[in-house]
C-alpha cells in the first residue's frame, strides 16, 4: 500500500506517495535530503530528530510521514534568516559553546525555540526541564543552558 | 518496522468497523507508544487505523460538576487547558510532567489509558478522582477500567472517546520519575470529593491500585501527619533494576504525604 500525502516543509509544498511505515524522519532525511534532522536512538528518547509540526516540537522518529499529511513541518534547515543569517538561537549556541560534536544540536535548537516561545521564565530549572526530551552526550549541558537562555532572550527582544 | 496498511477515516463508526473486522488492526492515536513498539518489531499489525481525523475528540470542556477531556487531547493540551487548571490543577500538573515536551505534544490521554502501562501517570488520576471513561458504546467507571498489566476493560474494537473527571476539593499527584524515561517509578494521586478520600498508586504494582489504609487514615483526619508511620505492604510490588519492592513501598508513603501537603 502507498499513500499520497501533501505537506509543507520549510515553507515549500511537498507531495509524495509513501509507504505507511515511512517515518517522518526518513521522509525528511532520505527522500528530501534534509539531513540536518539527526537520528540518535531507536527508543524515542534522545530528541536529536526534533522538528516543529504546526509550530510544536515533535520527535520525527516517533511519527509516520502519513501522520504529517496536511501539516506544516519546520526543520533546522528552515530556521535561518534571509541570506543565511543564523537564527538567534543558533547564534547563541555558537557564541556560548553550546555544542561539541554537534550531533544533538539540531534537535536542541528546535526544542529550545519552542521553549523560548512557551516558557513562563528563563530560570535554569525551567530551561533544564524544558529540554528533558533532548539528550547530549558531550557538553554536560552547562553551556547549552547558557546558550538557550541567551538565545531565548534574543528571540524575545528581537 | 513490518509493513502495514493505513486508514484515517473521519467517522468514528468506520474506525470501529475496521477494528472489529480485523483483530490484527490497531488504533493509532499520538503514536508515542505504538510507533516505538512497531519500530522494535514488538507488534505486527495488519493495518493502523488513525483516530486523528475524527472531529471533536480533542475537546476539553466543563460539564456539570467536572470536566470532560476528549480522548485525542494531548498531554500538552490538558496541561495548558484553562478549564482543567481552574477545576483540577493537580490533573493539569500531572499532564505537565508526563515524559518530555515532544512526547506531551503528541501523546494523548486516550492512548495513555488504553495502553495501561503500569508506570503511566494518568491511571492514578482516573482511579483517585473516580473518572468515567466514555467509549464508542458505553461508560466505564475508572475503578473497573484498569484490569491488569497492560490490560483494560476495553473490548475488541472499542474506542475511548473521552474521559469525565468529577471536580474535587483536593486533587494532587506526586511522582518519583525514572530519571531517564520520566515514567513513574511510583506515583500517588490523592483526591477528596465530599467525605470520600481516594489514594491511587501507579508505577509500584502491575497495575494502578488503591491504598486502603492510607484512605482510612486520611478519612479520619485529612493531613499529611495522619500518614506518619503507615507503611505500604510491599508484597506483590514491582522489583526491577530501578528499585526493589521495599524501596517502592517506602517512596509511596513519601509521595502520598507530598500529595496532601
Ligand atoms: C520518551 C517517552 C517518555 C514517556 N514518559 C511517560 C511518562 O512519564 N508518563 C506516562 O504516563 N507516559 C509516558 N510516555 C507514554 C506517553 O504518555 C504516550 O503518549 C502514551 O502512553 C500513549 O499515548 P498515545 O496517544 O501516544 O497512544 P498510541 O501510541 O497511539 O497508542 C497506544 C495504545 O493505545 C491504543 N489506543 C490509543 N488511543 C486509543 C483510544 N482512544 N481508544 C482505544 N485504544 C486506544 C492504541 O491502539 C495502542 O495500543 C512516554 C513516552 C515516551 C516515548
Ligand atoms: S532519534 Fe528521535 S528521539 Fe532519538
Ligand atoms: S554536542 Fe555532542 S551530543 Fe551534544
């Protein structure tokens, strides 16, 4: 069986015939070449695959492509400003050394952007709780917390 | 993942028909349990029947002396709902601490209770608040819904459509989350409705259960002090790499006191 789906990915319309078992992460990476969305686990726990679905962060490895039919998907490739200017959250990760190997970073940044929009405050505890769905094996999180606070402040001011 | 067919009908009756005609078809809600299960090849359904196109199942509305939550309401929607926060803030708080933000944006109350994971959070709220589960064909009392480890009273093809929670003068949940998964190593929901006190425990046994001795003590005097010295019998409690039965029995006592204060 294959199913016809139509969705928007980073602002561009996408139409495909897909096998129902195709994951959203596989659609993005293997079919659309958007390999910025990483896959770090088989257990839906690491958050490296986080994208925004209609504005809310979701794990694209825990969702079927057919479930995204009719939705608006935003990936790490879609957040930079015109002519490639880094998104304020990306800029903050660079400025505050919020990454080492960078594997978790696309998911961290997508999760952090949602956190910046929804968190009631930017206390350390709020940021750490808001990033519970994203694991990093390198940084020890200290600089990620700093980066997220700075990025969120920049987003709120900008 | 093994292959499967996929259907997304907009009529609830079509969903029920598809599920009843084929016992190897599976209902798909938020997918936060089902899709990881399929990825690990722990299940091999012939088809997935997606509930997301049926209208009205995400609604959260005040109804009589309580709140009705649609089966497809996400954990994030329950956590953020004005109606739930006003009437049962302890329930909103429970939803706000399920898993992580991404899981809460997809996972649903219907999926959580139908799955009946022994470490899931919602079962404690349903039992403590004496909720009523509405399906496509009947109403089921919270006390009768959870029948065992991953077992519920749902029949083949039966679909949860909403859950009704009666209001309470006290409703609070305290859990000891597993540091990796956030599932409850133990979780205790304490509710008081009129003179009735219920203490429901999840995560500690094969299925949610009520702690009678704590209920009796709290009915006599509704105060955390009333539980001092009371220890849950650890016979039959879960023992695993995270915690043994005696430890779980101990934290249930601690959590029950926290759920009152
Ligand atoms: C990383 C991670 C952490 C988590 N942490 C927690 C936690 O801390 N606490 C907790 O309680 N849960 C936790 N969960 C589970 C989460 O809450 C799931 O969302 C939930 O258990 C299942 O809901 P769903 O909507 O995703 O259902 P699905 O995965 O779509 O379905 C689950 C099962 O329920 C059936 N089903 C779904 N909807 C209905 C319905 N309306 N009627 C009848 N049957 C139905 C399906 O057929 C399937 O068998 C976690 C999950 C993950 C991936
Ligand atoms: S790859 Fe999606 S959570 Fe790990
Ligand atoms: S920077 Fe390496 S996993 Fe986070």
